[in-house]
C-alpha cells in the first residue's frame, strides 16, 4: 500500500524527463496497435501468407495485450513499478526488432505475441505514473499529456504506416520503435521512482490461468468472428463458450476463493469506477471505429493511397492536439461539472459520425470529410481528460493502478468490439444493398439498358458493387453515431466530482 503518494511527485527537469519517457512509451504501444494494419497487405504478399494468416499479426498482438492489462497492478506490486515498467519497455523494443528481422511468417507472429505481452504493461502503468508524477492540483496536465498519446496515437498509426509502406519497407513499421524505446528505457531506469517497495506476493495461478483463457478466448471471438462467419463456425462457438465459462469461473474465484487475488474485482463496486470503465469502452468504440472504417472506405472505393488516407485522419488529430490542453484546463479549474464535458464530447462524436455518413459517396474527395473529422476531433478532446480525472477522483490514491488497468482494458475491448461490429455491418449491409440494387438493375429500365449499350455486364456488376459497398460504409458511420449517442448518458451514473485538489476517497 502506498504510504505517501508525495514521494513520487516530480518537479522541474525531472518531471519533464519522466513525462517524456512515459509519453514515448505510450506512443510506442498505441501507435503500434494501428500502424501494422496499413502494412498487412504488403506483409501478406512478401511472406506468402493468406489473408486469414496475415490477420494473426494483429490478432496475436491484441490477445496478448488484453490478457496482460488487468494483471499490471499485481505485477507492479510484485516486482516494483519502476522495474516492471522498464522491463516492459525493453521487452517491447527488443520484440519490435525481432519482428522486423523475422524471416518466416511464423516467426513474425511469435514475436508479435511477445510484443503484445510486454505492450500490455505500458498503457495503464503509464497513466498511473503520470497521475502520481504531477501534484494533485496539476493532474489535469498529466492526463492531458497521456490522452494525446492515447487518442492521437491511433490516428498517427495509419499515417506513419502509410508513409513507411509506400516509401520504405514493411519492416520499418517495427524498426521505427527502436530509438524511442531505447530513450524511454534509459530515462525510466535513471529517473523513475517506485511509489512502494516490491512485495513478495504469492502467485494466484488459477486466477492467472482463468483470466488468460477467458479474456484470450473473448478477444479471439471478436477478432476472428466475422472472418469465420460467427456462430456458423464451430470454433467460434467453442471459443465463445470457453470465454463465458472462463470469465465466469475467474470472477467467482477472484471474489470468493482467492486469498491474494491477481485482479481485485472489488474495485468495481465503486460506482464511479464501474461507470467510468463502461465509458472507457464507449470511448474505444468511438475512437477505433472511425479509425478503422474511414481509411478502408477511401482506399477501397475512392482509390486513396495509404499515405493519403493517413493524412486525412491526421486532420482530426490536429483538432485533438489543439483542443485537449484547453479541455484539461477547463476540467482542472472545477468550475463546470466534468460529466457535462464528457457528455458533450460523446454527442459531438455522434454528430461527427452522422456527418460522415451523409457525405460518404463514390464521388467524395479528401476534404469532403473535413468537417466531420474536425467535429470528431473536438469531441474526443473533451472526453479523455475529464473522464480520467472524474474516474481517479472516485477512488482513493492507493487504487490508482487498479483503476487505470480497468479503464484501459475497457477501452481496448471497446476497440475490439467496435472492429467486430463494424466489419460485420459492412459485410452484411453490402450484401443487403447489393441485393436491392441488383433487383432493380434490369433491362426493362431505360438507364440500365442505355448503360449496357456501351458497357459489359461485368462493368455493371462492379458499378453496383461499388455503390452497395459505399452505402454499407455509410451505414457503419450511422451505427457509430447511434452507439455514441445512446451510451453517452452513462456518464451520469458517475457521481458529480467534487472540486478537490486531488483524488478523494470513494464513497
């Protein structure tokens, strides 16, 4: 237990360098979760992998990542936060190098899984470090810095990935991690201080095993479900059953039988923490959903290059970067209810997605989506810092690592849920719209007969398929808008935050 939180507060150049180390480590993990997506087709071609095989470059990483995230508070206590954080950065960096020099596809997947295991220790630990490095009256600054990495990172990933893939080699999407990783590791080893000494804790073997089986199976279902036609595939059915039974058994074991639980689920009895974690999942859906769908649309239908689609998403990043410090200042002053700030942010994301849906056509251009991207950036800038501050103030200081772990796990799972739902919507609505369009594309209609007088049936099929897919992408934007708007009121399940200098005890 942390006896005195003030022993890790930093000032001056030490705070600057610790913040730099944490920011670099955060960007390493967040950017890497999306940068590889752009390079997947190239990796697939160079290594002779099928589409399903290539997907494991992403799936293996994310499964390993989500398994480790809830374990991080226990790992910090067991080995010391400084030691664990430094080991995570070093392990992630070494695994990145090994991914880049892989000579076979199997090697690449193996090192991606290792990279995910170490990456899972970076995000929630980074947030907890910044929460405690800044004095209570300045926690908004620390969370603003962290939020820039978490929210802009998924945007930077496709941008950097597109440039690297177009101009260099896919191997550089991994080699680019080496220098930031080395710098972050050195600064962590030299400057970071432990809030408490390492403790010789017994290993909750059943808890770790059940967590790995349950949450790993859940992530597999979310990642592979649509590719395998969901419950038409017996493997997906079996993995769903394993996920449900594994997580149920994990919950029962941790709550009633474990003497020293590896994950303290009792923290979720705190209404603020539980509601904040649900909102973290909503944030993941809104954030990763838009990053996934728009690049796919502009590249597959509008013919954008990977670089150009990344630059388009970067428009939103600019709005986030400019307005996040202002949102942090507003939340820190305590003059408004931060729940209203968060609620407005989710509504703006809903408006942004609706705007995107209305301008999604086969004739859209780069700046057609400009207004939607800017509005979405404004919305995202108003969520993360107020939500983090409200969440951390709902629990006592000693619970900060646990709160950070649950919040970041929920955000990561939200992103996986968004990916699964939106990819399914694209597939199903594409078939739906194509059936409607094809049903009306008969020779009895004058426009169709006139088109076929100078085109082939194959060209007609390609035209109808492009229109159907465009309508399907528009539908995903509408669904993102609906999800963001419907889940936004969850913020009012959180208690109104007190105008306090720092975290307050949970009620």
